[in-house]
C-alpha cells in the first residue's frame, strides 16, 4: 500500500488502473517488453493519503502516465 510518512488524518483510496500500451499489444496478440500482460486488465491498488489529489500523486509517481498507465477510477474505502 502506498502511503505518506505521517498517518494523521489519512484516508484509504482504492484506485483502478491499467496500462494502455499493454492493452493495445495484448489485443494484437503481442506482449510488452517490460510490463506483464495482466496490465491489459484493470488492476486495483490501495493508497493511503490525506486527499484525493495526494493519492493521485502517489499513484502517478508509482505508475507514471508517460509509461502508459491510466487511472480509471478512485474511491474512498474508509472514512
């Protein structure tokens, strides 16, 4: 689970994401040189952050859009 160092006032978010490059290659019966074929499907990642903006930053740092990652959705899983 991705999370900042301080735990006060945090929320857990569930993020759904996939890799658009892997998805396109899998549709063409090919594989990505680095990322596994499972990234063609939506994957769920939990992120702990103070705000949705911070959660999106943590996800984009770990799964960069410039490497083909696309966030489909995000929801709070606790209050």
